[in-house]
């Protein structure tokens, strides 16, 4: 169980690293911090909230539902960051997350749009890009990303695409991780004229490098909760 004192310390440390990284780019470069709470309990999220953190992300629909219900009295911003199974689409729509980060294929987009249409609602999403081309990761291939993004914009009106997301290469070599972030940022730059606002890259181990490469949204779990 994380104490209030530790929560404040963890959050301050993350914010100070984010500030250092973003100011090296520009004082106008704003970075949003999403606290990934998938391994944490509702009371730990509540403690982080009291320390000043507002946005949290879950990677399972059931966990998101339980924590949203438990913490409904707090004005939290909930994000869905996991792989979405088709049989869980309706459940996620009913939860109305602020942002769905992991739209990882045109097939999923088509199915999600159909269900959103049936429920007469919309959902903000990020297109997930497998920029490191790793078999263990989901996401669209980088060379197809712009085309798929445009296709979703044209054919899935109930999905509001607001940017892209990727996970850095799962290696120790900084240059390879940087190259995977650069790939995503280049795609994001191509999509900003089409309304892309978020380039979500960087987790606890690599968010400073991600920000240096242009990320404006990071997803950190262990840095906040341990």
C-alpha cells in the first residue's frame, strides 16, 4: 500500500523529470501524464489523486469498470490502454473512457465503430503503431499507419481519432528505442493536419527519451505506484 508521503514523492519526481525533458524541447511543449494503475488497488489510486494525479489508465475492461465504480466520487479521468477483445467492446463503450489508446487494427476500428453507431455515441481513440515491428506487440505497421488513420477518419465517423500511440522497442540499446520513437513521431507529424493532438509514447523506463523525441503523453505505472 502506497502512503500519501510516498505518492507525493513519486509524483514530484516524475513531474520534475517530465519538466526537465519538455523544457529541453520548448517551454510550450506540454506533456500529459497518465498513471497506469493496472497493478494497483483503488485506495492507491485515491492516494495518488490526493497527491495531485488526475488521469489513470487500465488495460482490462473489467478492472476499469471495478475501479471506476469504487472511485466514482472522485473526478478522475479514465483511459483504456490495453488490447481490446471484440467481445468486450460494448462493455468499454458503456464505461465512456476519456480516451482509448489501443486501437490496433482497421478490423477493430470497423467493429468498434459499428457498436458505437448502434449505441448512438462516439469514442476518442489513438491509433496504436507497432513502430518497433516486434511480434510481441500489437499495432499497425508504420508504413501503413497514415493510410489506415485516414481510412478510419473517412469510414468510422463514430470513432474520433485524436492521435497515435506506440510502445518503445523492448531492447537495452538506447539508439534502437529512439529510432522506434522517431518513427512514431514522424507519422504523428504527418497526421497533425488531420487533427492528431496526441503522440503517446514513453513508459516508466523510457519516458524522458520519448519526450525528447516529441511525445506529449506518457504512460507511467511503477514510477508512481512503487
